[in-house]
C-alpha cells in the first residue's frame, strides 16, 4: 500500500516534465515570441540615423585622410612651399610666410580652404635672382607653371586621401566591405561637389583685398601699394608673381627688411581718432608714418580725456611724428587744448568749417560743439551735433562756389558728419571707438575710425582690452579721390603685431 503513492507521484512528475517541454517548444515556435528580428526591425525604423552615422564616418575619415597624406611639397619660383587642403566653413586661401606673417584671400566659398606654407627659400635660386635681376621678368611664367603643377598634384593626392581615409574608417566601423566602398564613394562625391563650388565661386580679384596678420614692419611690402595693385592688375598670376618677388626680396641674405618703395603718385593719409591720452599712440603713429610713407595725419578728435590744461604736455610729440597733423576738436577736447595745438609747429587745427590744403589735399572741418567732461555745462545732445553738421555743410558749399572745393571733411561725431552728405566726396569721423564705412544717400562716403588709443583707460574696463585701430587712406594725386584703404588693428605687443585688411571702393575695381 505504501508503494502506490510513490509510483503515482513519479508518474505525475514525468508527465508534468513532458508537458513543460512541449509547451516550451510550442512557445518557441510561436511568431510572437521571436526575438531575433527585433534589432533589424528597429534599424529599419531609423534610416536617418543610419545615414547620419555614415555621413559622420565619411567626414571624419576624409578629414583624417587629408591630415595624414593630403599635402604636397611644391617649388614655386625660388621658394619651397607646402600646399594643403583643409576643411573650412568659409573657404578661401591662406598664405603663411613665416616669420613675416600670413595673407588671407577670399578666393572662393567652399567647405575647403587652401593653405600655402612658405617653408624656406632655396639659397641657390634666390641668390641667382638677386644677382641677375633680369630673371625676374620671366618669374611670372615660372610661378604660374609651378602653381598649376602643384594644384593638379594636390587635387589628385587629395582625392586619394579623402577616399582612402573614408573607406578605411568605414571598414573599421562597419566591418563590411560594401559599407566601406559606400563611404569612399560618398567622400569622393562630397569632394567633387566642394571642388565644383570652389570653381563656381572663384574670385581672382581677391588678391586685391588681402587680409594680413603678422609683423607690422612687413605689412607694406607684403600687402603692396594700393595704386600699383589697381593700375597694374591684369590677371591673378601677375599678382602672385609680385608676391613671390616681394617675399624673395624679404628673404634676402641681408638681416634687415628692405625699405618700402611706395608709388610716388599716391597720397597717403593716416586717419587716427580717440587717442584718449594713451602715450603709446605716438610711437604707433610714428611707426605707421615711417612704414607707409604717410603724407598727412588726420586726427578726428578726443585726443585728450578731460581737456584740462595739465594734460596739454601730452601733445608735445606731435610735431616730431614725421608728417603734417590735421586735427578737429572732440567732445573730450577743450578750447584750451585747441589753442595749445594751434601754437604747435606742423599742426593744422580745423574749426567752424575752415579749410586748409595739406599734402595736396584740401581738408575742411568743425570741432565738436559739446564738451562732455565739464559737468557744469549741459550737453546739447543730437540737436547740437546736427547744427554743427549743417554749419560744416554750409561752409563746404561756400568753398565750392568760390572755386576751392574740399576733398575731405572732418568732424568728430558721426551725426555731425552725416550733415555733409552730397557736399564732399569723403567725410572722416570718430567717437564710436570702432570702425565703420558707409556710402550715404547722396554719395558721400562716411569713414568712422576706431580708437587709436585703444579707448585709453577705458580699455581695461572689459574682459579684453580694446584693440588699437587706425587706417591708411590712398588717394590719387590727380583726381584726389579715394583709391583704397587699409584697416589696421594692432594687438598683442602693439607695435609689432598687426591685422591689416585692404579694401577698394566699388568704382576702383579693375
């Protein structure tokens, strides 16, 4: 009797086990319980994520390929250079001429930038040019051939680098040859599209308006003279040959830079403003006068900070700057300051619309009607500035009627300067502590200068000190019209480093 329950229990257990295995097998065969297709279904539901991932792999691989093998070493005339394509949001061309500085050209708009590094000057080839200057006549054709050869070589090498880099990274990430080939093909398509965009937006005249950064002493030789560039410009390769020629001279065996040889038919005006008692400004101005062979300096006011008689000694270096000094009163300059400047040698103070001819140009100007440091006098506001502009415009009309029209008007406040629209080709102003340029409704060009004193003591109020700004304006000696201007921004060591941008008026482009 005792064995029956034991046998029955064993039978039940075996039956339950078989039933469990059967149910488990049935459950595995049910479609709703399959797990393997779930990842594939999820992947099919996110095609954009897959495409974005592939694009990231292609871009990263192409960049790595360019970084590793995407450059070529090319002799350009007497120089050994390295040409490289780099990803960029703005495109363009950058020519690095160490240690003199760098030139940036807005040559094209594409996600690729051409970097040209001047590595060294070949001693034998450069010495041959120095000893036989007649060979410079054939330098242009030689440079063109070298650049064309280097550009073609760079294009081929870049294609190989981009495709190889994208395919290699695609294989490493996906571990599938088809995906790697797709990455390489997409990289080639992107490179071709970038090349087509660069070709469509190619601007050979960008060499006329370069942006220079580097040593201030080297800037005139590398950027070149405005009149020479405009009058002699024919095609892009001529300017490239000129650049190579200048660099060859700069890299000569002598230890000093060559003396800048400006075009004698150009009048150079140095526009400064808002010095605000910064003593370093005089050294900077003197350096610019020497480097650019300046004919006349124009100061559009706020040379002082409080306009007190105790500050007048700050003005004593002006007669020794090396060029005549044209000045108008700013809202931080007092009448006492104006009288002190009138007694200094080589200084021309303009006020109430009076005119003076200096260095072949006729200037007319008016002092600021307000003196804001004096708290005892309520400022006149915009109404006072508008009235000053009207007085200056009236004086300009009288001078034109008398047969002695002014070439340039000068005021401190831009609001007063706007009153001269239509009465003079160019009006200069300051006050805003940053540079602006505008052609007004009736054709007068308004040029607002930044602070040549770096805003004075106010420069330390912000997180970063304000830059020191000035401009060199180039005028035709015959027509006395503006040809070009260089915007100069000094930073770092101030006297040694500079960022210079060349600009041309619309009517002066070849």
